[in-house]
């Protein structure tokens, strides 16, 4: 028997209602803030992710699904910010009134070990704002993330923020991190040794327990918790914190928070749920002011975030699949089709038994799948009436064929 591939999962009909709940909440919350939905292709030129995400990241080095086609290297998208930036540049969005505010949802692909809430094909929802360098934009997207999670009934949240500073700040911080970690290189994991040369700040994102213990050493903590950001970046970060306080969004500063992608600068943040165990981050994002220029566009400040929808699904209250409004119970298929079309034209959902089976079988199915049973058996056909049965209360009435709709609309 052929089965779904490891790291992929069918979203079954009884689960779809909850997925639609997440998607509808996203549309509602983001539309109120004038964010417009964008849908980009699920594969892009491999170069887009190598340049955009960063060739020192685990995503590019280990996790991308890449294939060759007509001497071109193509990759299934491992994240969507790079694709949205590509679309922003390609379609001349820089000429639109700024800021340009976009949101997306859809499948992403990474080759990694499947675990709870994490698959090789997974889904993300996210927002991106282009053209606003002000700290108010950072606070706005964090506020949107919190509002979206609240809309889904998630309130037990922790918001962690940090500032990576501008490129000059990062350079000073990077050099200081390299200097203090140099004596410990032999004790750090293989990935950390690779990151030491390519992107030393990402060492702080390591999840290996032995590495975490090294970071707790006093001399290293002094550097990690040191003040390397310039006055402008410091002022920006203070304003972000001020606006979050105005919005009554509790937060804590986490100096170890660097995010896993190379394009971030200044504000970075994560939102965590206390219901997920060790893998508790549900949202991650930050500012990426250089990415548009890196990918060939004009210098454009930008900020955004993404959430894994599988993790959200595991946290929120599940929605039951909706019952249809009406089930037509009849052994006369021709008359059934007439009734079904009349009901659907009124915007109501309706189903029927395609085989025209006996009454008992049909009414049993109706009671499981619909709110009303519309009975059109031999007696009703003779008298040009229908019997409507409320399947929740078991009450039923017989009404003329030409006036039944007003009883259920």
C-alpha cells in the first residue's frame, strides 16, 4: 500500500474546519490593519534562498528540497519572506504608497526530522511590511501577531524581544563573540564550529545542551549581555519597548535571541506558548532592512514574522465539521434534484441519497449529517407537500411544496 511520505500529513475532512478557522482569523485580523494577501509560487530559483536566507543557515545547508530542471536549480520554498521580497521587487511595489503591507499563508518544505508540530511539508501564515523604518512598524507587526493568537483563543503567551543592531553594531558584537568563544571551540558542537566562521551570532541559537552550558559561563555571559548597539539602534529599541507597553503587551528582553536567518537586523522577537513543551515557539520574526537590496531592489526597510500553522493547530480548540442545512429524504431522484437545486439557489447546503435507498436508511444518514430532513416520499408527492423535520428537536411539520423554503431560510 502506498502511504503518505514521511514528514507529510493529510489534512482530513474532520480537521479542515479548524484549518479554516485559522485562515479566517488571519484574514479578519490582518484585513482590519489593511494588510493584503499575496500568494507566491511554492518553488523559486535556488539562488533566491541562498542569497536571501543566507548560505550559513541550516535551511540552506541541510534542509532545502532542491532539484535541477533544464539546467536550472529550483527549490521548494523553505520559508516565504524571500519569495514575498522577490515579488515586491519584480512587480514594482516600491512605487506604491508606502508602507506596503502584505500577508500570506501556505505550504513550506524543509528536510528535517519530523516531530510534534513540525513536518517536512508544513504550513505558515505570516505578515511582511515594506517601507517603514520606524519602530512603530515593529510594534505594529508584533501587535498583529498577538491579536491573531488572541483571536484563536491563545492568551497564555510569552513575548521575547532583542535588538541585533545595525551592520556596524553586529560587526562589533560578532567579533566580541568570536573572541570570547575561541578557547571553547573544541567543546562546541560541529554546527557551532561551522557557524563560528560563517555567522558566529547564530551560535547563540544552538539547541545542544552542552553548548548551552558553555554559554552560561560568566565570561561569555558578560559578552552576550554586553551593550554593543549604537545610540540610534538603542533609541529604536527603546521606542519599540515603549510602544509595546502602550499596547499592554508584556515582553521580556532575551539577549540570546538572534533568530535563525541571516537577514535580520535591529528588532527580533519570538512569541512562545506555555502549552507546547520544549519546542514552544509559535511565532518568530523581526526587522530585515537590507534584504530587499540584497535581492536586487532599492534599499527598503522591512519587518515581518511567520507562524507554523501545525503548531497553532495543536494548541487551539478544534472546530467540528459543519452539518449541511438540509438532507432530502426521497426515493424519487428526479424530484429530489428539483428540490436540491431550489435549496442551493437560496445559499443553503443540501445533500441527498444518490441511490434512493429505503426511508429508514436515509433518515439515519440525515440525522448524522444535517440540521433538517426534508421528506419527499410517496404521501408528500401525492399531496404536493413536503415534511420538514428538525433533526435537533425531532419536531416536524408538513407544508405545501411551494412554501417550504420560508420555513428553513
